[in-house]
């Protein structure tokens, strides 16, 4: 006999409580507890037992039959890179991102390419009608017999259709709109999302279908974000960018089949997303040559070095407390660097407003950007320009020392490739690579030494 039981689930983090709470004790968010009715069935196969008929014996590592995983390459090499070299068949890939960023566009383009190279694709959309998708497909020049569009939200119909069509690839746009009829709670609630994802995982693994799932990230929390799904899926990609800019960054934050923190860069054009082969050139494209408050850093994004400009504007505070704002940079990092410059570099910054920004909407968060950050601030404060062919790499410590960074050889090569003449690096890194470059490599040990050499 099925009984029903009610529980309150936090839509933000998934915390479950037997009674209503105004504030979630787990994540601290307010008004996120939503009542969900759970049907308690007499004991049957629990999720952990569902797979128990598979081989469960322990095997010696050496005896495991090894098949080199096959990867399917899409035409978008940026996507291949982010996935760790291509799509692993039977994997479940979650793509998160703000509304309007281009998730549906990306997946429709990928679907088009996959069916062109011989795969059968089922594109399930709970958000758009078939004719809307057709309109978009026309715009993107996508056509083909093996691309099936299916506007549907009911998982039981979707399962049936999968059995009929037997696709190689399944796209679910989006997980928040899918409805598992056996679950009584509202579409988009945590329980629904969790169950739908578990079901998709089953489909992926049992039928060896690669599944792409779109997940919306919302601020208000009316629909649960894909955060709770991240541990369930194989790969999590975030599609980021500023809707005001045309550049989009696809970032891998979890990947069972490749390295994380790899990024792919795309540009949204009138005919869909196109790849950006040389991001550094684009990020530096609009840079003014003779100006102050601008320093170029060679930052590693995943395994790839990217040159980005860090801009500063330091102006005397007219009224009240000094203001500090940072776009694309960590606010705390900026405060620390300013304090170091004040104390170790003798720059009087406490009564100055500081506005900082990384250009092109790139988020810079590795320690190796510190030196460029410091030089950019110093340049604006001193009203002295930095040569347009100089660039910087190095972490700054609290005593003003420049600390060693990783992958220095790749960074130097990239700077050289883009025509930079001098690169300032931590002195400790100097022994790390084979010299003989067309770029002058200058080792520095402290911020004041760097400032003396630059200005
Ligand atoms: P979309 O893929 O619908 O975003 P999401 O699925 O993440 O919500 O992308 C919508 C935006 O992309 C929309 O503002 C229009 C723009 N766009 C283009 O600029 N060019 C194109 O060819 C397409 C299809 C969309
Ligand atoms: Mg969409």
C-alpha cells in the first residue's frame, strides 16, 4: 500500500526537513523550503540496488580488460578541448548558464554536426516548440534526416521515444522543465530535477547514449540551480559571458574524462556561435598603446595561456572613504595588492579610489596575475605608461616578494608568439626552461624592483 508523507525540501541546496522552516539550516537561505509529497511505497528496488545485477565482484586491476575510450570529435575544437578531447560515448554532460547565454544555440549546433557525421540525435525541448527550433536551425544552417526535434516535458514519453528512435545522442533542454510523472512534486523542484537526472544517467549508461542536459542557473532560487546535479553527472560545463559582449566562455568545472578548468572561447554571431582560435589577440585588440593604467598578464586558463589586459583607474578620493571596485578580478586580491603596494612599494593609495577591470569579460583568478595587477595600479597612480610590448607574470606575497608560478615556459611562448618584447617573471622561475627566445625575459624578486625596472 502506498502511503504519502510530506517533507520540506530546500530548493537551494536540497536540505530535507520534516517541518517547515523559514531559514534553511544548511545553506542559510530564506523562504526556500517547499513542501513535497513523497509517496512511500512498500519496499522495492532502491536506486542503489537497481544496478546490482551488474558485475560486482572485485577484480585485480591488472585483470581489468582495457579498452581505450573512443572519443567522438565535434567540428567545434573548442568544445572538444573542454570535454578533454571529444565526447565520450555514454556520458552525461550538464551545461549550465544564465538564460539567454546561448546554451540552446550551442547544443543545436552540436546536434547538427553530430548527425552530419553519422550520429542520430534526439533533441528534446521543454522550452521551445518544434517550429521555433526549426526557425533557429534555419538561421544556423542546420538540416538533416537524423536530427529529431521533440517538444516534450514528460519523461515517460521521452523514454518511449528513445526506445523508438534509438538515438546516439540525446539533448534535454532543460532539466528544470522535465517532468517525471511518478514524482508528485512540482516541475523544477529539487526532487523532480534529481529524479530526472538519475533517469537520464540510467539512459546514458544502460543504452550507451550520450546525454547533454541544459540546466539553468537562477539567482532567486525559484527553480533549483544545477548545483545539486553536479555530483550526479560525468561532466559539468558552464557557459559564461556577458550578454552585452559577444564572447562566450565554456568552462569545464567537473570532468570524469579530462582535466577541469579548461576553457573554450566562442563568439555569438548572427549565424550562431563560432570558435575563437586566438583569444589573446581578441582580448588585446582594443588596447590603447600609449596610455597608463594598463598591464598585460599571461594567465593560464586550463592548459592554455591567454593574454589579457588589466586596467586600473586610480583617482584621488573626493569624499568619504576610498572606493574600490573590481570587474573580472577578485575584490580581496585587489585590496591585498593595494596594501602591499602601499607598504612595500611606498605608493600612497589609501586616499585614492581604485577602479579595476579585466578586459573582454574574462574572469581572472589565478595568483600569477598579481604582478600585472600591481603594475597596472602603479602605472595609473604614477601616471606613467607601460610599454605596449611588456607583459607580466608572477604572484605577489605580503612582503612584496614575487613568487614562482607554474607553466612559465608556455606563458613565455605565448607572449613571444603575440609579439611581446619583454616579459617580467619571478626570478625563481628563470631556471625553468630552455632559453633562446625572441623575447627578453626579466626576472624580478620584489614589487619595488619590478617598478624600478618598468617605470
Ligand atoms: P539561446 O541559445 O536561446 O540561450 P539559452 O538557451 O542559453 O537561454 O541564445 C539566445 C541568444 O543568442 C539570443 O539573445 C539571441 C542570440 N543569438 C544570436 O545572436 N545569433 C544566433 O544565431 C542565435 C541562434 C542566437
Ligand atoms: Mg534555451
